[in-house]
């Protein structure tokens, strides 16, 4: 470590007094070797600082700079500059068109997606609508045999009344109570009422249970269950299951709602 | 094409001014430059400007017979772009702080100066990579303005004073390495 190095360090770190600085600066001015040494230290401080850059406008006359400048002003230099500008244009035009292409592609995909979704929804919605329409068309609770005619049982009359007033909740409650208290094995007509009430209450599972109960019952009305089950599945938008039940009715000319079942099958196709 | 062949193709395109090769350079490196400039206080237009200047600058430098790239073209060119941007930032800062109007130098001279500075920068990087690893570590932290106490913590030195002495010694070694290189003399002579 030379004394000069220590001096330079002290000078650059601002560790000199004003007088010391003046003396050192004079030394730099008088001795070109000292000057070079100081310059190199300053260069290192700037060049190795990653956030800084050494701008050397003082080097305008340096042969290397002149050489570079001459080249840049030459025909070759100018043609290279043109090529770069040209390449830039090509690159950005291409990128722009790519972006446009991508944009269009994305746009097209969106449209396609919307269309597909739309078709899906309308078809899905459409069939739902169709099924619902068919259900509405074919459900006809008015034709359910009146329970009153079967006697003067006030409970059943009351239940039927509730049913007709579309108070299905209350109707179910009354019919269930009656069934529990009744000594009869199964009253198929009450079972139908209960099932339909559940159907109207959107309690499809319970509705199916009731109609299955009817189907399993050893009564004349048992086959009517297929019709009600068909309607239930139709309402539930389960076309194939609805059809299954309808086929049974359609295959037997004497079956309950045979004609209607045929019509409904046709409508479903 | 191997990587090396591809790199040579890109450099040759730049030396000869072959637009299609330069487009390839744009494709490979411009997105990185854009990202770099935008994350260092620049905008898209700055990135485009940096890219153009760096291409012209590197082409100018590469016209010299002794010019060669030992690393990948991509890395080398990206570093050039970073340096061009640092130069721009430094200049705009100087322009802002100086009240007096600085004469705008014409573009050729600007690029010529930047190319000269770049050459000096490359030489200095080469030299710092030639000294011992320990010195390099100490000096890189020191030149990036890390306080002595922090350098001591980072590199496990007992005291700040030890770091001070270490920095002093390493700087002296590095300075010698630079000064004794012919290229430095060439760059300094007027």
C-alpha cells in the first residue's frame, strides 16, 4: 500500500481537511501520474457501482471514439442503422398482427363459447320447458275420484277440500293421519292423493315412494301408478324413466291412460 | 443449428446489417429488455430506444477485428441493453440537476461515446473477475455502497476495521490489474 493510495482514499472518502485537500489537488494538477492514479480510482467507484454509469463526454477526441463515429457516419454504418430500423418495424408489425390474431382468436373463442353455451342452455332449458309443458298438460287432478263419495268420513272430506284448495301440506297431514288410524290395509285412492300432493309440494322422492307403494299394492288401481310415476319423472325432467313407465301403459291397450301414454311418448320423441 | 452456430449467426447479422437476423434478436431479447426497462423507471418507448441504440452500439463495436463474445450472445446483448439504459438514466439525471443547457450531441457521437464506455466497462468487469474470489466479494459489496459494518456481517469479518483494510488491499490489487492491461492504456491515451 503506497502512501499515494492512502491519500487518494482519504481524498475520495472526504476524510481530508480543507487544507489537505488543497495541497492534494495541487499535487494532482502538477503530477500526471498522480492524476492517472486518482482517475482510475474514480473510474472504479463509478464503473463497479451497479446503479451508476460513467459518462465520458471528455473522450470525444479519443481515437476509438473517432473511429466509432467515422464508422457510424459511413455508408455501411448508415445501412446497418437502416437494417435495425427495418427489423424493428418487422418485429413490431408482426407482433401487432399476432396480437390482433390472438385478439381475434380470443374473440372468436368467446363467441363460440357463448354460442355453445347458449345452444346448450336453450336445448336444456327447452327440453325442461317441454317436459314441464307436457306435465302441465297431462296432469289433471280434477279427475281424481272424490273421496267424499266413499262415505261420510269427515277426515277424508276435509283432506280432499284442502287438496282442492291446493293446501297440499295440510292435505298430506290429514291423509297420513287417516291412514295411520284406519284399519284398512291400503286405500289406493288416498295413496294417489298423497303422492300427487307430494308432487305438487316438489317432494318428488316422497311422491315416488307413494306411487311405488300404489304399484306394489294388490289393488285394481295398482297399474295407475305407472301413469303417476311417468308424470313425476316428467316433472323431474327424467325423460327416460318417464318413458319406461309410459311404455308399460302403451303396451297394454286396456291399461289406464293407454291412449294418453301413446300420445305422450310421441310428444317426447 | 447448435447454440454456438445460432449465436454466431445473430452476431454476424448484426455486423452485416441483415434485417432478418436482427428480427431474431428482437424476438429473443426484446421482451426481456422491455421487462427490465419497465422495472427500472422506464416505459415501453424507452425500451424500444434502448434496443435500437444497443444494437447499433454492438454492431459498431463488433466491426473491430479483435471483438469477440465468450459468453452467450443473448446474455452479452442483454447486458449491453442494461448498460445503455443505465447510461440513459444517468444522463437524464445529470440534465435535470444541471441548470445550464447541455448541447445535445448528434446521435453518431452519442453512440460512439457509449460504445467506448461500454468497452471500458467490459474491461473492468473482466479484471474484477480475475482477482481472488474473496477480494471480488468484498469489493462488489463495497462498490455498491454497502457500509463497512454490513460487509463485516455479510462476510463474517470481526471488525469494520478489518473490512476497511481488506477493501484497501483488494482495491490496490484490482487497480494494478487494470492499469497493467494494454487495453486500459489504449482506452486512456489521447
